[in-house]
């Protein structure tokens, strides 16, 4: 497993998203997925206070057991309840209780709260850092302008990472966000790297949608499906899979630290980890841009 720096940490280039824990999979299956991740060299686990109806953090802690100190755990607050200072403090206390830990390695503001000045939120997060309840802070779903605003407002703890959606089928971060991360020294941590499964190869034009999959009961974007078909052909012509293309392409983009991917089975974890070894040429990268219209 390759590793990259993220603030004071060194994290695996594939992280495990824990959004399925307590929702799509139970405790036993969570144990199996986390065990497979540890065996594969993953040391970066990403959860949130709302994942799995607030069960994810506890299930992750149980699954890690005595190996908690071997990994970096990120969790989040503020998606439903906002980012007021007292909310941040109460949320951190609740997450620590569910995790059964005395500190959070990386604490994310899950999304911006326009009703609360970012300086107030940062002040509360800095207090948590000073108290030792949180080691480092980060943010999710912020725009380039909001990132610069946060940097200007910070008088203590500063964000070290940004987690936004980014994939071959969602390239919005290239419109200033990756550049802002580079300017501010933030690591970029993509979520939805497989575009909710469209970049796994399980959804194909003219074939029935597999039962039990994430998109089984949702309308699939036809334009994105067409693009995925072209990307599948591109990868297969070069002896690779669409999964390898999705991970390897992301890891070649600027400021990318670790790609967060969820899993419901150990085999998915193993496949994700194995999908990172393709070094794309400049010609291949240009062809990908043409296929995706970027």
C-alpha cells in the first residue's frame, strides 16, 4: 500500500469509507470489511456522526478493537445540526463516546453553515484541539472561496484537508478547488470516487441493473452511463479495468492524498486496493479528458 502525507499523518492512498456501517451492513459484516482493510494496509478510516443512523462510529470502533492506535480515524459533524460553536462541541463529545476514544484524529466540518460565521466554528474547533479532544481539523463540501475565507478567519487550528466529491464523472473540483487546496496546503480527499458505482463496471448499457446495488432503485444518468461505457472500452483496450482507471486517475491529480471508497464486502476492499497501480501517460490523460468532455 502506498502512503501519502496528510498534515502530521501518513495515510494509505486508499481509505475506507464507513458510510455503509449500520445501514447497508451489520456488525458482523462490518468486522469483515474492516478486517480486510487492515490486512490490505489501509490505515485511514472515514466516518461521520450521521452515518448508519449514528451507528457507524461505534461499529468501526468495535471492529478495530485493539488496533485503533494503528490507524487514523476521521469523523464529521454539522451535516444536519449546523456548525454553531456549541453544536460542534456537543457533537465531538457524542462522537468520542460512540468511538470509545479520548481523541478524534481528524475532525471534519461536514458542510458549510451559512448561518454561522466560519470564524466562530473555527474558534470552537480550536478549543477542542487545545483540550486534546481533537488532533486536527478538516472540512467537506466547501468552495474555493469558502476555503480562502476559512484560512483568513483562522487564528488557531487550521483545516488540513478538504473532502469533496471528485471522480472521472464529476470533475467540478478542477474548477478552482484543487488549485485552492494547493495554495493553502490542504490535502484533497475525494469521496464518491466510483460515482455511486457507475465506475465499477457493474452498470452496463443494455443490461439489467443488478439487484441490491446502490443504483437499483434510482434513475441512472444516461449521459454518465454513456461516458462510463467509453471509459470501460478505453481501459479494456489497454488491459485494465474501469476500477483501475477510476482509482489510478484520481491518484495522479494534484493535491490528492487518499481516495475514500466504501465497501460492503471484503472482496470490494481488496479490489479497491489492487486498483491503484496504473500510471497513465500524458497521451492517455488527454484521451480521458476528451472522453469525459473536460
